[in-house]
């Protein structure tokens, strides 16, 4: 089965540039565009991408869920699905406690039970609009029992948007197997051995728990060092080294490090951030660690490399657009080769 290929997007991209970015991804043959939520509002950015395209699917990857009511997310997702004629995909995640409490000023509760209810609430709201089912969702965290006809938007073309779940830890990954339409892996957890030995088993366990015949699709989102020359690839490797060091300073992302016996590096990175010594983070990520987590290749080499690494492991894969538009032709050929 060929990969479904998602374009990625720099979270720092100004909203005014998103429409052109989405049109470029569509012209290169990508199946979909992942829209991050880190600096800008993920739902607003999806609206800009969908309005600018006609074929490309557009997904939040991932929307920070808990600071938002499921009803507010459901309304926005329904509007995006209606606007696009069924091309929207809703990816949600829990974020880490420090950000939920300190950046969003939202109370923290155990994330897996809360996310189970969140997904259940979304599906109940969607069913009330699409199938005219009575809205009667009652849980520990969320309660939705009122939907007057005036506030009901009615059915949408293409049906409710799929709900994808971002997950790294064991219980959230199992929850994706139980309740989601897809699992979106984090770049820190997209290494093939980790996906094969850890992630797939957890997805299958979650699916089996609720009697699903098959686990949902899995997306790999590896960091990549791509270029047309050795100098370009080397520069990209250093860029990704800095990003990897920042990401692995967060304890929630350490399980892949533990698999390879490198958890102490995560602890060192964490200590440096607590000392406010951000400039030294990249020193902790040596070349062996970088090679493990960041595939490096030219645009003509990347398709066979990704096929070798991820065949039989994932259904969807994220591939960045070239930074230099002059490389677009090689990117287009790589996409075609990945689908071969």
C-alpha cells in the first residue's frame, strides 16, 4: 500500500504566507498538509490553507485540546469541513502539563481519561449534527446535553472530520488505538525501531481492548536533513541537531531515548534548560544520536531511504517542502517515487 504523504509547515510561518505554502504543496502532489499549533492558531491557519486549495487535505497536527471546550472545537471543525467539502482532518493532543497550566492557564487533570472523554464528546456532538442523534454525553470532565435546533448546523458534506490523536506515552498511544482515526507521532518518537517495537504494539493493544479489527493508521513525522549538496545537508543536520536538543529537554519525549540507552542525555538537556543555559543544548546531541533520529539524504535519495526505513511500519509519512523552490521538481519526483 503506498504512503499517504503529508507536507509539513514551519510553526513560525506568518499566517499571510500560509495560502501560498498550501498551494505549493498541492501543486507538488502532496496528499495533505499538516498545520502545527505552536505560535499561531491552528484552526485559523487551516482555514487559510483550505480556502487556498481545491484538492489538498488539511489537518491540525496537533491542536492543543484541553484549553478549548470540545463544543468550541466541534463548531470550528464542522465549519472547516463544510468550507472545504470534506477535506479537513482534526488532530488533537494534550500538550505537557507545564504548558497547559503555565502558558494556557488551564487546570491540569490526568490527560488520558480526559482525552478519552474529549474524543467521545466530539463524536457525540458530531453525531447530533450529522445523524440527528440526541446529544447526551455525560462524563467526569465534560457534559453536553443541550442542542437546540437554532444552534444545530446540520449535516456536512463528507461526514464528520476524522479525529487523529497525537501521542507519545504508552497510555495515550493505546487510547489512539481505542478511539482515534489515526495516531500522529511526534518527531522525537518517529524512529523506525521505536515505532515497530513500542508504538505499534501499544496501538494494537488499544484496538484489541475495544474489539477493533485493525488499529488506526500511523503517521511517522521524522526530522530530516535534506539538500542538493553535501554542504546543504550538513547545514540541515546542524539545524535539526538544535531542534532535537530542544525537544528532548522535555521529559515526556524521553521514551525513545530510553530504548537506546540515552535517557541520561535527556536529563542533561533538562538540567541545562533549568539553568537557562540554552546555548549548550546541542552539545548533548552527538553524531550517533543525530544519525539515529534524523535521516540525511539528497532529494534524489530520500524516497528509497524513507521506504527502506518505514515500509510496513506506518501508513502516512510527513515530508517537508524544500526550503529552496528550485528543488521543487526533485521533491515532486520523490513524492511520486514514495507512492510507487
